[in-house]
C-alpha cells in the first residue's frame, strides 16, 4: 500500500461546482495532515492544515477520519483559479519533520 | 512577505559532474529541507536539517548527496557525480520552531538537467 494515496484525476468541473478529493494514508501513527496546492511546474504551497475536528477556510473544507486513515478536501463554488494539482500530505510517523506527499489530484475548472 | 530563495533556477550539467544547489531559507526559521520532484512524479523527501546537522534523510539521500549550512544564511545541497536519474526539480523548504513541521515554505525550485 502506498504511504499516501490519491485519485490522480483529472477532475474536470464547471465554474461554480462543488468538488471533493479524497486521500488515504497508510501509517496510523501519522500526526500532522495537510493539503498543499501545486500549480504546473511551480512549488507546492500550503492550502490548509487538517485538524481532527475538521476545519474550514472560506470555500475549502478539510476533514480527517483517523479510524479510516482518510482525509478529504471539499471545494465549493469552484473558480477558474482553483485549477491546480492538490497534494495530500502527512508527516512520517517515524519523524515529525518528514512530510510524505501524495501524487496529487489534478483539478481543471472550466468556464 | 519573507520567502525561500533558490539558485540557480535551472542548471544543465554533464553526467558525472558535481552540482551545488543553493538556498536561502526564511531568516528566523530553524528547520531546513530538501525535496525533489522528478517530472510527472510526486514530491519526495530527501533530507531535513536542524541545529547544524541532518535530523533525517531518506533512502534517496545516499553518499552521493550532502548538505551544508556554510554560513548563517545559506543552505546547500551538493550532488557528487551526477547521474541521468538525478534530473529533477529540487525544492528547498524551511519551517519555524514548532515541534511538528508546521507549514513548510518552499522555494521556487532549482531544475537540474543531467545530460
């Protein structure tokens, strides 16, 4: 099983749509969870941390299910500028300092 | 806004040559990292560095690789005797003093092409 697994997509949605991405991770001892965004040939940028109780930042909502080792990201009212690859990231359980990246889910928002 | 800066943005080298990639982390950060991303693949952890020593390294980070913080601002990745498969984007990152990694701030990357 991959350490962090994501559906590669692409998800092709119209502007204004709601889209959800899922991610599973293999190590139950992981403690920190994040969603990063990566534009084509650019560096990853933190979109949001994911907390146990779930958290929301504007149009973005992240959820964590530790029992199922599952993380989700919901994007409401998609904008053209949301087109990017969304990376699910967890810390390595043997160290707090090593982040393990999923391969990413590509989102295309069309007019 | 403080940022991580990397040089060069692109380097082309011949197989077997040595390459040094340079990074200036955010000034008050304590933790420094190198990640790499082969074209079309995921971002991979190489090494973390804290208190002037390596805190963790991946299987990729073998004897061919080394890191150094030669002064108070620069953080370098040296790749000795480059191989074709070293061609990738190398990202430097830094983070603050939290126990957990917190938010990593990435530089724009150095693209290495080995011919």
